[in-house]
């Protein structure tokens, strides 16, 4: 009989116990993987999706304070600026009851493809976005949430401006983490003008810089340019912008990480408990194995191997289950959530899966070590005397 | 005859490692669940308790919150004299015109957050009847003075009474601090409405109105009358309903907490079941003896159930205590837990384990104890005395 099948048989000896332990560990690993998606969503946004050569200009006083529209042309003319586009919050509502359920902005279509090069928007979609007045580019998550596809007509009710706009979706922003809905600024300008108003401001300006080394000087240059004007700006890198924007979630992230750690501790307890029970019940046969010549090391390895195998198998099941769990939550509560930002992306990445699996592996091993060491060290004669 | 409680207790103490580990599982599950329950209930307390049942909020039609609304001066002037509106001590109608702006504030640890700044007139204190000045005094109009909510005072730079705070385009003198029963108004800063409109360069001075209905008046009828007024496209809603709607952004969190409680509870049930099965197995001979001595099946069943329940309640006590301490530690170290409201402003949540949270956690550990103990106890009760003795 090979070692592998011996381990397996040992696990199968008390099927109920193995199933209960395995089930508990699988559940806990699934929870850990799921909870880990929340801080992970924030990290990814900052580390991977925030581009190092994209900077954002906004009013120093706050994001709801507008900037004059003329700032865009001034920024575009600066040295080192490859492309720039402005975002103006439209606050459009698709379903009345849901309120603003995805961020929608009026933008200039001409340079958006360059500023957000890394989003990988198809050139045909960009071309159509430029050519149609009522065109809209929509993030993948939002498309999926409402079952929209390119070619669909969608009407958004304005909450900031007293106008309702009808859009034709011309393409997708192919990123799971971009819920945005972008449309042409000119379309909004005309609608506002028709209702008797005038749109002469913008919200934020997004700038693509040609050289990472030029980013810092440019940040200073922009802020100095507008220093003594009617609206002072604050310019920062995309990463710092997101960090600040979601800074208020810090406490929530901390709480979630504490809870995740607690659930992981739980796995240690469950696994250690089972390992200690198993070892205790097998005192006799361990003593016999040793007395017929099996080494301590083998006995120890066998017991630890059993605990590790069980935990790892359960961990694999749990990690896999977290994929389903996250999908369920995404379907029920996912999408863009203004209160939780990137915490609510609920995407179990491969890294999280592997981490969950390793966590199970190490915990299994760890939990087996103490009782197995005791069993391997125990004197044969003493044990046999006690048991018989 | 029933087995004495000491029997169950003694069994738990006889296998200390095993008991400690299982107890640890229950305690950790209780701790994790209670912390999240406390977060949810603190959020609810803050967001939902906001608003008076006698008040209406009036916004522009289509606006989902007062941050995205604007209404003309003449609408305010006309609405004041609608029938069914309460009057203050001075005979003036209790209608509070308000402007909401969300500027950046610097947190004490160097961060930057959007805070809701509400421009008001002195009548606001009579309309928002939950608000009380607890330190300093009300601001004087047009003198660059502000009063800050309880949650704001500790969290932001220069926000304590007597200090100067920078936001918007200017620097403001903090002259008072107000409390509002722990609701989300405490995360706000109040300032003279005209001064705020000037600072924010808003063409229309007001984003919305808060209206206090006269005692006995029909709020819904009043709301309908305001909504039907054809001169301005306005919409009136009960304040309580408005804040309940605003708190919907926390729904995803509720879902996660419930799911987490259920799943980790099942995990703990598995752990408890395991331990008790092992304990039944190890005590087969003993159970056989007890049965032979004349103890009934019911007595055995209840002895094991009691054992399991004892374990669960000890776990609950330890977990609950830790949760209470940890929540207080987190809340005081961060100056409250920040949460983003639908208006993108920060609500400062005072994380606090309430009695109801503990009740839910107690229920969870009761279920863990009962379900985790049931099957092993049943197995023990079903052992036939002769077989049990022989097997041993």
C-alpha cells in the first residue's frame, strides 16, 4: 500500500469526522477568500489600474466645486501633456428607485482614447463615439448589470441638470472595474442650452503625461498656473486621487481585515481539534507501528500528512466555492456602490485563490504538528502498558 | 432521573484541550459576527435614526438628495405660508431653507474627505429638533463662524471649538459643537446659508427646504399639496423616508454580514459536532454503565445537550466580551469609522456593540450549541447498554 493510499484510508476511517472537519475548513476558506476580495479590490485599483502617467486636476476646495471650462484648453497647451479630457458629473438616473446607480460623465470624445489608453477600448468604438452626437461608451460591469449591448438606446434622467438625455450605446469599456458611462459633452451642452441654461464649467480634467519624469513638475505647473485665479486647482496622480477619494473607507477595510483574520484563526482551531482527537484515538496503533519498526519520523510524517491532506482538499473546495459565493453576491448587491467603492467589486482573483489554498495547506500542517509530535515521541512501552 | 449539571461540566473539564479548541471556535465566530453586526447596527442607527417624523424635506423634482437639488427663492417665500406648517415661538413658520455643499476637509492624520456642509438660518435649530448645542454657541450670521457636529469635531484638523478650520474658499471660526442623538447630522458642519452660497458661488441660494408640520397636521396631504403646486417642480417627502432611502447604499454590507454569520455559524456547528462525537465515542463504556444503572435515554440526551450548550455559552461570553472591547478600541483609535453616504460625503459612525447585537450573537451560539450537540447526544442516548459495555 502506498503512502498516499494509506493517508486516504486513514482519512476515510472516520468519514463523518473528516466530512465535518473538511466542511468547516472549506466554509472558512471560502469566507476568507470572499472577504479578501474587498481590500484586494482597493489595492488593485491603486496598484494596477491607476496609471503612473495619468494625472487629475480638480478644484482645490472639493470635487463638487466646478472649474471654468477654459482650464481644459490651458492644460492641453502645456508642455508634456499628450492628451486631456474633462469629466462633468451628469448624475443621470436610469431606474428611478435606484437613484444614480452608475457614474455617468460628459466628456470630450476626441482625446479620451489616449488619456485612457490602458482601458483598451476598441478603435471602432472610439471612432463611433467621436462621430455620433448621442453616443455613449459604457463599462462592462454596468452593461452586464442592465443587460445592455452596443446599439441599445438608453435614456438617463438628469438630476444635476434639468434635462433627460437619450443615448445610443456604441461600445464597451472593457474593464471589470470600470462602471463608467461616458457620453459627449457637446450633447449635454446643447440640451442645457435648449433648456435656457449654460454649461461653462467642468468637474475634473484627466491628463496623460508623455514621460513619468515629467509628472511631478507638471503637477506643480498646473497648480501654479491657476493659483491666483477664480478657482484654484489641486492636481495629483491618479493613485493619490483614488487613495484620497476612498480614504474614508479605511476603517471599514480595517474591520474587514480583522474579521478575515478571525475566520482564519477559526480554521486553526477546527483543524487542530480534529488532529488531536485523531492522534489520541490512535495511540495504540501508533505504538504498534513503532514497535514493529516504523521510525518516529515516518509516524510523524504520516500524521501531519493526514492533517495537511484534509485541510488542503477542503481548502481547494472552499476556494472554488468562493468563486460561486462572490458571483452570488455580485449578482445580488454588486455593481457600482457609492458607499463601498472598489470594496464592492467582489472579484476573486487567481492570486486570492492560490493564497486561500496555501493558507489551508499551512494551517493543516501547523495544526497537525503539535499532536503528531507528541504521538511520535511517546514511549512505546509506556503507551502499550496504558492502553492494554 | 436526570444527570446532575456537574456531570456535564466535569466532562468538559476532563478534556481540556479539546474543550478549549471548540470553545475557541465558537468564541471567534461570535467575535467576528458581533463585530460586523455592530457595524451594521451602528450604521443603521446613524443613517436611519436621522430625520424627525414631523418633518418634510422639499427638493427639486427628480433630485435624489439635497446635494443635487436647487430651488428658487420665490418657492421658499410662497411655501412658508402653506397651511399645516408649524409656527415657532415667534410666530414665524418652521421652514428651514438649506444649502448643501460637499467641500474637502483635512483629517487629523493627513487624509482628505468630503464633508457635508449645511448652510442654514437660525430657524434650523427649531426645525431639526434633535439638534442641541453641547459646547460653545450658535454661529452669528455673516461673520465667518461655523458650528460642527460631534463626529466632525474629533476627526478633522481645526474642527474643535475655538479652532479655525479651512474649507471651501475660506477659513472659518468654530464657535460651537452640536449633538443630535448620534444620527448623521452629527457628521455635518453648519454655517450661515448666505455666506455658504457666496463661498460656493451658487446662483440659487437653496438646495432644499425642511418643513415642520403643525401638530396633528396630515404630513402626506401637505407633501401632496407641495408636489402638486404647478409653479415650481418640487417634490416633498417625509424626512424619515428620505434618510431610509439614503441608507440603502449600506445594503450590500448587510447582505455580507448575514451571509458571514450563517456560513461561519455552520462551520462552528461542524466543529462542535465533531468534538461531541469524539466525546461520546470515548465514553461509550461510561454511557453503557449509566444506562445499566437506570438513567433514562432522556437523561443521557439532555446531559450531552447541556454539555454542548455550556460550551457554546462560554464561547459566547468570551467572544462577546472581546467584540465589545475591540469595537471600542477601533472606534476610539480611528475617531469613528468613516462610511460614504450616497451624497459622497463622509458619515462618521461610532462603532458600538449594542444589546441587540449581543442578542443576535447569543441566538447564533444557542443554535451552534443545540445543533452541534443534537446528533452526538442522540447517538449517545441510542446506545444499547449491553452492546456499549461489551464494546468497551
